[in-house]
C-alpha cells in the first residue's frame, strides 16, 4: 500500500486558524491584532477576518473598550466535551471488553452529538458472524436504541409517556434493523458524577442470535451491570435500575 504524505492534504487556511487558536492557549491575558499578526507572520487584516469568524462562533471574545481578544466560552465548552469523552472512553473500554467476553457480542460506546448520537468506540466479538463495523457512524437520537436511552434519560424530571416512559423506567432500549438490516441492538445509559446521562453502551449482534427472549434478558442484565459500573467509575453514586 502506498505511503501517502498527509502534508499534501493539509489546508493552509485551516492551519492558520488553528495556529491562531493555539496562540490564545499559549499566552495569558488578552491579545491584540498587532501582536497576533507579528507572532503568526500575517497581515492585520487577515488576523482581523479570522478573529471575526471565531468571535461569531464564540471561540474568542472581544473587549470593546481595548480592542483586544480573549478565549471565548465555545472553546471551553469544546475542550470540556473532549476531556469528558476521553475520560468516558478510558473508564468504559475495560468494562466493554469484559462485557464482550461475557455476552460474545460486539459492544459500542455512544455519545450524544446534537440531535444525533455518535458511535465513538467498539470492542468486537470473536464470533464468526459479526455485524459490520459502525464506529464513527451517526444516527438520529430518537431512531436507535443507543440514542433513545440517552434521550429518555436526558428528559428526567419531564413528563414522558409511551415508549419514552418505559425506556426511562426500565433503563433499557432495543431496536431491530435500525443500525443495519438483520441487526439487533440493546442499549443502556451511562451517567456522570452530576447524575447526567452522557452516553450509552450498546450491545450489537445479528438478530437471529438475539431473537430469543431469554438471551435478550440475560444480555440486558449484563448491560445494566456494565453501565452501572462505568457510571460509578465516573462518580455517579445513584443506582437507577
């Protein structure tokens, strides 16, 4: 296989924008356009345009009195989400590996992303028949089991009816054919130390292996124990199910 040089795919404007953000991370206090232009070797007009874009998105904040800029709340929110996901992944991965050994089916870690869920990580099974890898895929939160448990529990305190009330009460959701044809998934929620739902574990396998009610119930119990353990590792002291 050819060894591609990633430099040929880099985009200069994006690199410059990232260097500008890095400057705010590396220096303390507010920064002015002149200083940033000198540091990055850019014209002041180009720095101004970049800052205007970041300001619009909330990544920098301008002091109108001094004409200087500081890091904005969106940058903190983005970094906070990244750190949370890294912590979640580190705590969840060993539990996922044990769950796969226990249930002999693939297990995914999913996290909310706006109105969707992102399948962030997986541990695959050694079964001869496996579902296709789905890491990096996004699905509407209300369409798949991994998203439904997140949605139902993010609405805690609100009146829910029908399927949503059942999912919140039982702490589990199941779907068939939503991730892919012939695939069944079972999901349970993960909570952080603020008792907020931040993700879910989702067991995924061919429907013919998960069709039997006894098998699904056994896997559901294993999933609940696994997500309770991950939640406890993240500081959640409340037992929901």
